[in-house]
């Protein structure tokens, strides 16, 4: 039954899901209309909020960061050692089901360490699995394998780079006066989050394996253009300029300087040092080291940069949506609806903690469609949900994690974070989203059940 549902969702998404940039435009228009109708904000004020969000300096920096993590991660994957390692790992797959399990587990474990790492590792492994299968004469259903590579974004917010739990554990965070600091022992390492993480690590690969088509006619292998190209050979060093181009000494000096910074940096900060900027720097240094020469690395970056256009175009639009959501007070309106729902459920006999946790989860899942950034969503929705939790007398760490779970759930429907993965794998979003949307529907009841149990 799940296999048939997967096929139907895939066919439906191919017919109905537009290009991710069109999706961003449609969401921008919907947000504008909601602001006009629901909050009575004037069109001029909404357009101003849209422009300020679109051109926000922080949003521009973030778009550039995401482009860099794609480019540096992609260039790292083009090195011979990494390609050999991925090839050996990809060789464990014997068909679509095992390929999906392998890719999903690898992406999710990597995402628990860092969401950016999970995104890039999932994309690279999905591509390599398809290439290895082609060389061995095995047909795998590429859209499902790529969907498996995206599942790190379904678990990341309960991991070491989770925006909301790390934010409330930081000194002097914006809500400290309201709620104090909540250590990660009560959020990321709480019994609830450990159980939720284990549930996802078991349920997600199993669900993907059940979606795998059995009929060879239904299989869609990767196009040869989606596979990684072989690295170009370097020219002989016949001139001083060419000698500098291929100088391993220059590469070594850059890598040595970076290592001298990174070692004490990670010793001092531990897991707290695993930030987006740190991951970009690590990918850069590793790419340089493994490529060996400045010329080989520069050529690899040139190739990788071709896939960054979607990120640089679409990320500002989502920050424009965030600007309208915040400026018009739409997030607060949505959240207050769910607070009223929590009180209504509590009046009907549902434990108030369970009701608030479940409805926080649902509200965060809805808001994430409009504000697809964990940190951005916490900044605009967190204060409202924490105020509600204090009013209802519910457990604050559970509220924080319920919001985190809702944020990660609808990543499976929102193509924002899929852009780097789609650029690496060369797959259109509409071919993948049917599987990830079905996966979202399959795991959502598990989230709700666990929140009801631990929130009571």
C-alpha cells in the first residue's frame, strides 16, 4: 500500500508542484494577501516590509553562506579520496530499497552533527549511489534515492546544530528575561528528544524502503548528466605561472594556517563551534588539501558554482516573506489561534501540556512553509509560544522542542532547503517532493503521539 501511495504522490507532485522559484513567488503573493485581509495592514506597509526583508543584510549574508556551503561541499566531493570513499559506501546498495536506507541513514546521522553537513552528504551520496549502480548494471529509482538524501532535514532540529534549543541555551539570548536559559540537557539530550530521534532513525528508512518500486518499468535511473564528472588532468608545469598554479606548497600553507586556527577553536567551543561558517571553512580547507593544487581546486569550484544560482535567487524572496510575516503580525495571529486551541482541548479533558505541545508542533509546521529558517522561525514565533506556555503553566523545554519538530517536519514539503541537494543531484524538485510529502504524512502521527505522551 505504501509503495502505491508513493507512486501516486510522485505522479501528483510532477503534475502540481511548480519550479521552486515559482513556489517562492506564489508564497510571497499568498503572504501579501493574508496580510491585507487578516491583519488589515496596508499594501504600502506590506510592500515596504517585503522590500526590507528581501534586501536585509542578514538575509543576503545567509544566502551567500548557503551558496558557499554548496560550492565548498561540492568541490570537496570531487576530490579523488572522497569519491573513492563514497564509491565504496555506495557499493553496499543492492537495489532501490537498500540504496534509500543507506542514503537516508547516512544523511540523518550527519545532520544530527550539523544540518549543512547532512544536506551535502545526503546529496553527494545519492548521486554516487546512482552512478555506482549504473556502472554495476543495477537499476535504482533515482527520485526516491534523492528523497532519501534529503531526510537529514527531517531530523536536524533535534541535533547538535538545532537553532531553537541552542538559542535558549546561549547566554544573553533575546528571551532570557522571559524564560531564563534552558541547558541542552533538558532539550537535545532529554528523554523525549532521544526517543523522537530513535523513532526517526528507524521509521524513516523503513518507510522509504517500502516506497521502493518493484516493477522495472517504474524505475527512473539517473541521467548520465547528473553524475559527477571526472576531474580534468593538470597541465605540465612548463612555466613559472603553471608551477604556481599546481603548487602544493601554497595549498599546504593555507591549510596549515587554517588548521592552526581550527584546532584551538573547536577545543575551546566543542560542539558549540559547529556553526555554518565553521563548516564552510572546514569544507574549504579539506577541499584544498585533497585536491592538492590551487588550480585543481579552482576548477572544481567553477564547476560547483553552476548549481548555486537557485540559492542566490530564491533565498532573498523567502526573507521577503519573513519580512511581511513579521511586519504584518501574521506569525502572532497564527500562534494565538493555536493557543486558543490548546485551551479548548484542555477544557475537553486533554492534558494541557499535551495539548499545547501538539498544537505548538502543528503551528510550527504551518509557519515553516512561510518562514523556512529554523533560526528565523524561532525569532518570530518563539516569544509567542513561550508566553503561551507560561500562561498555561506547561513545560518550557517541551515547547521549545515541539516548535523544533514542527519546523523540521514540513521541510519535506517546502523546497527551500532542497535547493543545494537538487543542484548537486540534477533532479527537478517535482520528482522528489511526492516521496518526501508522503514521508511527512507517515511520520507526523508519530511526532504527535510522542509529544502527547511526554507533554502530559
